[in-house]
């Protein structure tokens, strides 16, 4: 029988401190989220202040840093994708003289007739307010106006009436009780308002309401039949089957189906609030004296620095009971250092990407080279997972558009000549093929794969299908034109 034994072993393992974990979390935040974190820290820490100094003033950083570099802290691997983020380039703004001369500010002494610029901006009008405005000019009784208002207030953001009329009738506390014919009359009245198709109870009803706007009676009749009885075939773009069932020629059916597809299935969206989500680039690429150069976007760098006066006063009068202030001072130094390390790391990685992919800026996606995280990590001396975090939610503004840093990474695909081509370049080739295809004879995925092979690019059909779907191009039968 074996007796129990006690023995000691020495093992080495890495321990990630809470502060290091925080640094890793901050590194993968977008610039907007990171700026909010820094702003919150400034609000809670008396040793942090806004840095409004101009270049040439004393540096905002403090040499006494707490823990190690956040750039080398990451350990977990984050798999990257190479999806292109569709984003508009930043607006460069109006010419200063043109807009200043066009309108004067309220305090410019231009007189009482001057109008502020913001007063000229159109206000968003909600869907319900728009509909109520139309009903106010209608000669309705109080009872009818109440029923119409109940229907309008029950519409969802798409403009549909999802609540049954019977349920709405029960919710109205009037005497005598509301009859079904009254609710139907109120519904028809709301459906007669603009935008056309409002207060529908299904997609088919919404489209049928809009079909009545068609000028040609023959097209209206055919469109009613297609929407009422053949919606599945319409959704599948099965024009040949539709023409056979309806007994009409293919060209006529296809023309009516095109008219139906141009109708608005969500009329309420026209009156939603104007919400524009802009992407603010972290780095900006320009061509200076024939060479591509990358710089940080100063708009995304938080203007924060250590308040040296408070720090020196605290050091001179430091006592044991001031442990909370000591922690604030250490946290302030760490925050300033983390801001510097974060953006220096982003700039370093962006410069490495630019050196590898500068031909993309010259010639477009077809010139994109295969690039992996490990290549950039080895070049800049960072961990591969750190590069993944740096490229997450970070954007580069170029003359060709704004791209997420991850867009520049793609796996290598072998060519028949023994070389390698990036997946982004192959998607560019496929896009060019689809743009140049015949409308009556569109290219199938198999045919695209065969044409790629003839160009020396061995790509499986299922890979072509995946890339076509990434380009948001429908299947061949949905692209085929019969007219």
C-alpha cells in the first residue's frame, strides 16, 4: 500500500494583472469608446486635466509609468476577417468665405432679419406627426377622429398596423361601442394618407395599396394578380414560371415585376429620424512628394495630461492618510502612458500595413497582397493577438476610401504559376466579371470558377459562391433578364 507523499515543484506560468487586463481591453476599443473611457477618468481623477496646449509647449506625458506596455500584453488570439467596411470619407467642410458670407451670426450686427444657420436645418417629422397633420384638415367628427388617431398611434416604425382592428375597438372607451364597419372605415381613411402604403397589415396589402398609383390599367391588373396569388414566385424572380401560369409573354411579366420591386415595402422609414453613423478614421494616408505616408488623426487622440502642479504639491505634502490620492496619482500616470502607447502602437501597425499594401493604393483591390497577422507582428515586434486587437475597430482613411485595418489582411491562395494571390484580389476579379456580365446571360458560379482557372487562379465553385455573397450579388437566376 502506497503511503501519501508531499513534494514541492517549481513551475513557471504567466499571470495577467488586473491593470494589464484593463490595458488589453482598452487596446481593442474603438477610438470613440476609448475617448469616452478617458473622459470618464478625467471626471473622476483630480490629477488629470485637458491638454489644450499647442505644439511646442511642455509635453503632456509623465515619465513615471506604472505597469508594462499595453501593446505586448495580449495573450488570446482573435481571429481576423478581411471584410471591407463601407464608410464614406470624412467631409472636408465648406469653404470658409462662402458660408460666412452667405449668412451672418446672430451677434454679427446684421439686424433682426438675420437667421441663424441652425434655424435653416429641416427638422425631422415623425411618421405619426405627419399623419396627424393630414387628418387635422379633414372634416371628421370627434368619434371618427378618435378612431383614426387610435390607428395612427398603433402603427409601428415600418408603417404597418400589427394590432388587429377588433383589439383596437375594444380599447376605445366610447358609447355606443365601436362597430367593425367604423374601424374598417377609419382604416381605409388612414390608408388613403401619404405615404402610400401606410397602415397595411401585411407586405402584400402594402404593395397592393401602392399598385393603385400605376398609370396603366393593364399593369395595375397584372400587378394585383402577381402580388395576391404569386408572391413566392415574385420573391424567387421566377419570371418564366410566372409568364407560363399567367399566360403572358415574358417581357411583360418581367416589366411588371420590376415595377413591383421598386415599390416601398416599409413606407414608415421615410419619416424616421435622420441617423447617420460616421466612421472616424484613426490614421490618415496621404501621398507626400511621391511617397505614401501615414499619420494619426489628431481628432481621435484624447487631449489629456497629468496636472503637474497638483502632482508636485501632493508629493511635497504626502502622508499615509492620503493613500486614496496616491492611487489617483498612479492611475493618472498610467492613463496618460496608456494613451501614448495605444496610439503609438496603432501608428506603428498602420505604417507596417502601408509598407506591405502600398500597391493597393495605386492600383486598387487587384493589387492587394496576401497578408497575415504574424507577418505584421514579426515586423513590429508585437504579439500576434496584439496586432489583432490593434486592427479591431480601427480605420484608415485613404484616397480610395475609408477601410478597417482588418481589410488589408487576407489569406494567400495559390496560382497555377506557383505564386500566391490574396483573397481580396480574387474578389476584385470576381466583381469585375459580374460588372461586365450580360444581363440576359449572367455568369453562374461554376462559369466564374472556370474563367478564374483560365486566368491561372484555381478557386472552387463554393468559394466563388461565398465571395459573390460577400459582394451582396444575388444568384444567377435572380440576375437573369429575359426582356
